[in-house]
C-alpha cells in the first residue's frame, strides 16, 4: 500500500459541450495520471480515456518494476507511455471518425521507502507542480510551440498568453508513429503536495494563483483539489478542468 494518497476531480467547465479530460488515482500502486484529449467531437474523449485505461491496466506491473531495481524507472515509464500511445493509434485506425485523435498525459509514480522518489512522465501541456513550504515549483515544461518560442527568446511570457499558436502542441500521444515522454525525478518529502492538471486549470490560473490556493488548503488534498477546480470555474471555466492532488496518507 502506497503511503501517498491522491484526490482527483474533473469538470466539463462552462463553455465546452464535452469533457475530453480523464484521470486516474491508483493509490495502491503509487501511480496517478491526468490526460487531456484532442481531435474531433468524440476523438479527444476516446484518446484520453484510452490513455488512462492503459495506465490503469499497467499500473500494478509498472509499480512492481519501479521498486524492483533491475529495470530503470525511466525505461518502465517510457514503456508505459508507449503502450498508451500504441493503444490510441490502434483505436484511431479502427474507426475513421477517430482518425487523428490524440491526448496529453502527465503521470506521477512514487517509489516509497526511507527516501521516497517521485517520477514524472509527461507528453504535451498537462502539467505537474510541487508545493513545498509555501513554494510552488513547476515540474514539467510544456511540449508546445509557445514553450519553444519562449526558450529561444522569440516571445515574452506576457505576449505568449495571447499568441494565436499558444495551444499548438509539439508532442501528443496518438500522433506520429512513436512518442518520447520527458521524465524527471526528485526526492519527495512528507510535507509535499504534488499537483497534476490539465491546461483547463493553467489557462484560468497563473502559477501565483495556484500557489495561493495551495497555501490556503492546509495541505489537505481534497480541499486543495476542490479549491483549484472551483477557482478555474470562477474565472470562466473556458475549458475542461482536471486536477489530481497527491499528498502523504497521514495528512
């Protein structure tokens, strides 16, 4: 049993006709994930659900391998993401109306022990953050055109907010023959919160806003999750919004 617990919530928002987000809270395996689908009226929903179904199906095996030591965690998570990618490709090939569908994914796996380690694997612009001692730290960088422009100094952070290409991704599950996740690892402390979210949250809230909500939640994952989703809806809920907050089980 993992010593960490996740709370998740997904809302359609105030504008969209369909919720194309999906999430998984698999506390017993120490695995949590958020996906944000795209492509056609039903395609995005199917892509996100397929990715999350694959994570659920593979979570127990992956968590055993992660703690086993013989296979590197990077290889385990890369394989898991590849399986999700292939599952989406197979479904898109089986139905013409699903052609071109894809999804983002951000996945957290925690290896418990005396010095627990958290691994984040992500593709696209769904994000992960760590909240520790009042400080919010981004753990992912979007796979997007805007992020490339920012890295090259072509855009300022302010102009990026309204750029017409701000939602164009450079990587997604189900797009292209292969996909390469970015994987990072960091020590995790008993007072930490880890937040996974779709861009329906980060379109509505700046990082400083997210930090303020986390700081008001007294490290209770249910409170923090609900307050973040409610804040995005209060700001206009322009997209589906999904949040998973992971915290120590004792909190």
